[in-house]
C-alpha cells in the first residue's frame, strides 16, 4: 500500500475522469445496535468490558460493526470486495485501501438503538504521480438514532494500480519519539481474521496470504486501516477511561503487516486535544490521528 506524494497532479484520462459522474450518488440503510458484536470486539481487542447491556454506550469507531456489506457471494470480485459499480464508482484499478477519515460524534449510539445511515459520494479525484495513477473517493455518512443525528463521517478510499518495477514509493516519515503513552500490538492472523469477520470485510488482503503476496505483491497480510484507527482510540480509552471523544481524524501513511509488531501511541496537545499515531517496527509513521475531547 502506497499513498500519494505531494507531487501528484491531475491525470488526463477520460475513462477515469468519467468516474466523477458518481458524485452525488446516495444510499440509505438501517440497522440495529445489538450487544453481540460489541462483546466480540471487546474480546478481539483483549478488553474485559463485560457484556453490553441495553442502553450501554457504543465506544467511538465501534459503529463500524454495523451497516456491514451485504453483497451476495456471486457479486464479489476477485479481491473479495463487491464488484465495482453501483453506489461506489467502478474504478478500474486493482488495489483499494481505506486512506483515512474525519468524524464528529454528537452523542453516543447505545445498545438497542435503531439506526439510519445516509451515505453520499461527495468527491472523486484522479491523480497521477511518481507511484502511478490514483483515484480518491470521498463518501459522507450521516448516522442517526431516535435522539437525532449521532455521527457525521467522511471516509476516504484510495484506489491504485499495481506498482511498476523500479517506481519509487513515497518517502517514509519518522514517528514522533515523545509519546506520553503507548501500547505494543502483535497483528497476528487471528486478530486480522476476527476483525474481518466482525466487520464482514471480505477483502482478501487481510486474511489470504497467498493472494496478498502473489497477486497484490505485498510482503504479508495487511492490517485494516479501521482496525489501526480503532486501536488508537482504544489506547486513549485505556489511558483516560472516562474521556469522551467529540471529533476524530486519521490518515494512513504507511502500511502495517502481520509479519511485524507495531505500536499505538499518543500525547496531549493542549487541554482538549490528543495526538495519536501508529509506529511500525522500524520507527516509521504508519497512521497519524488527532482526537478532540469533550
């Protein structure tokens, strides 16, 4: 997984530029906040939270356990995702990653809530840089319960081609060395499988070693971007159990694989902000994030 460098420029590719016709497409879905997925994610993250009770708050980012994909098996592509087209544009590039997001939490979701999510494609950008062509798709989600709008989320997806031989990747950035707290994570295949199962994520890069190494050319199973973000906020919750997150933004900068451990770290940045980041085994910055507390 490689993300673009600052030198990327707009590409002149009519086939790709036509993807902008998807801007404005929307879908509406419903779901129910049940306890079982929350208990299962607690176990996956090695937390002793106890069984969620009716009315229990859903921790920030754990809403990703709901509104999971429902594509029929015959509608899946070779990478395990739904075939391109439909709500998301049919980007003709083989690699797809969750590049980052921005969220605002107005009030917590609770066990027993009936939820509605309205999603809309808000932007499609085609870029070309030293690492090849990239397509960025931004999706906005609004999640509501009986108490009104609960979560506003912007979700960035990046699509890219297979890397060309000898093509340079983006230069890595050193992770901060002044963490106030950190936690070591061993991303073994069991962790990745359990998170894939909980989010019903069929993307083979997270559990199919032969596919990810032989077809997409990565050195190991890739740690989910949403899982890394969840682990960042989990580290904050372990440090400040009673804190409430009002806003959260994160950006993936460098992939993490199951072949090496990594660390989730944080430090206060003023009275109501906490900087968070994931550091790989070599000390490079893998994900950068900021939480605003309320």
